[in-house]
């Protein structure tokens, strides 16, 4: 493993004050290619198979094709990937429209107009209304659906027709999540779909963007209850062999979102791994088999670490900032190309993690903000 110099993780260290700083520009090498990402995402949301269904059979009549079970999200390999690849298309349209070109942008608009209909949303809602399916895609798919609704809200009046259409499903899942979090006595500290912290990061952005105070309070209370007293996080035990998230880093992103500056500084000082353990988070991981649908998750982990480090950078102790900036760039370099050049086990989902690494959950991590899509453009 690459060796890093000893560095203070103490936010109160006088040699490294916890003053908030501007997020540094991430050197995108290879550079972000919005047009290529859009083409991959469009191809995925139009592709019916392969598809991995999550089927609960109460009778033989439940054994139906994905398109019948999920009239809106029946492509892109599985339900949650379909949801967040739609988020990817919308993020590209909102933040990179000029780079897409008029033809690609028009294709995205046409796809949303055709797919995101009131009838399709009613069909998705009907599935969640069945008691036996109440936990379907909880929490990962729920959180990405809420992220999609938040992105629709940020896109503004030009997306209002899609925004209003998706409201019934978003409200169902927001209310379900707000009811679920107080019942979850212990967080799921996973590096995969079950992660409580990752779901809360996405859902908190929805709650604040779409003004859902009940969900916001539920997330803030859960985060404090689950993670507020964590000490000396054992980063040396990460990663898991099929992780696409860092449980510890995503937890830190969530806590930065729910604490004020001083509160986070104190929390980080107690939480931060020992320097030799923290080095585990600074080096990109190797992906031994890029054709394996589960091992390839590690490309997502590299991109998720790049996102987390960039999101945390302004609030970290000064001695950590340079190693963290270098680590974010190295993680991007290691895995960003797989979103376009990889096998379908990568390309059906990795675009979303490329966009998270480049811009963050709400798009504010971009070094230079591209112009927002004008209302007349959609």
C-alpha cells in the first residue's frame, strides 16, 4: 500500500485549523464527457434485458415481465439502476446541456415525455401499495427516487410537467422513509445497497430541496442517534470485496450535513481513523474482474470515495486537505472511464457515480458551474 506522511486528524490541532475552505477543483483526468455519458445512459434506460427482477410471488399471476410490473422503471438491469440512470440523464440535461448537443438533449426530453407518464407512475405506486411489497427497494431505491425528484425540482419550470407527474410516488416513499427511520434502532453499516447513511444523504437533499420538514427531522435525529458517538472509525476493515460505497466516508458526509461547522469539527476529531487506517481510504482499490457483476462494484467505490472526499474537503483539518485532494483525483482516474468503456455490468449504473464524483448530490461540487438549462430549452 502506498505510504502517506503522518498527518493530524484533529480538528482542534493548531497546526491544522478546521476553517471552512472552498472546494478545490477536481482535476478530471480523464475529463468528464457528458455526451458519452448521456449516450450510455440513454441506451441503458431503453434496454429491457438483461433485467434482474425482485419478485414476491403471492400467486402465479405475479409472475409477469418487468415491463408489466414496473411500467416506469423496467430497464437498466434493475429497478434502482433505472431510477438513478434517469437521475443521471436529468443531471446531464441540467448541468451540461451545451456539451450534449441539441440532438442528444432532445432525445432525453423525448424519453422523459414518453416514459414519465401519469399512468406509469400510478403503476409504480400500485406496487408499493401492496403490503407484501412495502419494503421493495428500501432504502437504496427509495433514496434514488427522492434524488430524482429533487433534481427535477432544481431543474426548474422546464421540468415541471415531469416533476408534478412523479409527485405521488415521491410522496409515498418520503412518508414511508420518515416512518421507517425511527424504527431502525441500528444503522445498516454496509458498503452496498442497504447502507443507511447513503440513503439518508440522498433523502436529506430531497427533504431540503422539496421542503419536507418531517423527513428532514427524521433523518437528522436518526443520524445523531446512529453515528453521533462513533469513535476512531476502523477504516482498516474497509473495503468489502463487493462494496460500491465506503460506509465510514458516507457516514461522515451525512454527519457534515446534519451538524454545524463546530459540531462537525468536534465529531470528526473523535471519529477520524488513526493515520495508518485512514491511509486505506486514500488509495484507490484494484478491480480484479471487470466482467463480474459484483466485483465491478469496486469501481463504484472508487468514484464514491472521490465524491465523499470532495464533499468533506472544506471541513477537514488543514493537514488532510492536500492528501485528500490527491486521493480524490486518483480515485477518479482509476474508475471514471468504466462508466462508458466498461461491460454492461458497469455501464448500466456507473454514470451516476461519475456524476456524483464530479458534481455531488446537488451539483454544487463542480469547479465551474455550467449554465443551467433555460426554461425555453425543454
